[in-house]
C-alpha cells in the first residue's frame, strides 16, 4: 500500500511539474512574442536598412541600401498596395440579417485602451463592440461574451473585460446575458479561456465570432484548434475599400502603420497553424 501511494504521489507530482513547465514556457513565449513584435513592422525594416547604410563604409553598398529603404518605404505606404492586399486577406463581410440565432456572440477585445487613471476608453477598433451589441439587439445571439484581460508586459490591474462590463451596464444590458472573460492576454488565451467559460455556462455551439476583418482568419483558426466551433462575423474594416484615384499611389504614414497589423496577422497565422494546443 505504501508503494502504491508513493507511486500515485509521484504521478501527481509529475503531472503538476509538467503543467507548471507548460505555463513557464507559455509565459516565456508570450514575453518573447511581445518583445519581437517590433520586428514585424515595416518601419523597423526601413530603419534597419538606413542604419546599415549609414555605418557601412562601401559607397556602392550604401547606395543600394538607401534605394532599398526607399522602395520598402513606398511599398508599405502606398494605399493602392495595401487595399489590394486587404481585399485578399480580410474576411469578407457577412449580412447579419441572414444569420440564424446563436447561443452566444464572442467579441474579442482590443477595442479599448487604458487611460492614465487606470480606466478605459474606446479606440479605433471599437466597431467590434458596436457589432457585438448590434448582433445582440437584432436577436442573433442570446448572450454576449467579452474576452480580454490585459496584454501588457507590465500589467497594473486594469482588465479590458472588466471595463467593458461597466460600459454594458451603462447601456442597460442585463447580467443574465453578459459573460466576461477578464484574464486573457492574447488570441490564444482568448480561445482557451472562452472555451472554459462557455462549457461552464452550458451554451451550445456554434458561436458567433466577432473581431476585425484582418484578424478574423487567425482568430478562427485558433478557436478551431482550441475546440470551439465558430461562425465568423468580421467588422472594423481598415483597408481594402479605397476608391481608385491618383492619391491611391501617394505615400501615407497611416497606411505605413496599418501594414504592421497585417504582417503580424500573417506571421501569427502561420505560427498558429504550426502550433499544437
């Protein structure tokens, strides 16, 4: 009996150690992903070429690097290029009127930002919040679930999910239809923690998934790999709708910044596709 208990205890210990190791690795990957995120923004590439051009002592190489930096800058700042890429990458619009009723609309966070006083404010992605409310108001979802905690490397107690709850209450949305997941730091945790909450509440799949159009492909892949059946409802279209004009070829700093989101999504999609949950 003593040997049996010892063996059982060792098994439990190994399981605990295994789970702790996974958490440590996950936290390490989370920090690493945040630190390396700046490498995915085109501004970093342009600056790298320019710095290399400044420090190199070979005139021909210096000239080539400066030309490359100008080409990269133009490619990632011309609206016409981003619009055409976005038309291929962004998930196409969905007509809400044609949707049946679902048990829950899952709204991914990232549509609000923390202010200095540790409260929140809506940002440029707030269409996620608006469309989630719209689906609930149209009777397309019985419940609305907000999934978001604090994705900062130095969190100070602010949780987007908790702040959004206060906004829902100001709109007189009853507690009986609100679900808040307030611990997740990224899309993977969105999926894993949301699944746990939906199972606890016994809400049947499939679920409406609400997020930005450029973020939908990666999000749906992650939720699928996490074991959640979702129906995409994209929103917050940031590109791909521009009309053809001479200004479509004129460089824009806004376009330059927007490309950062698209390069992040493309790399993130590949990583999610390769990763096991």
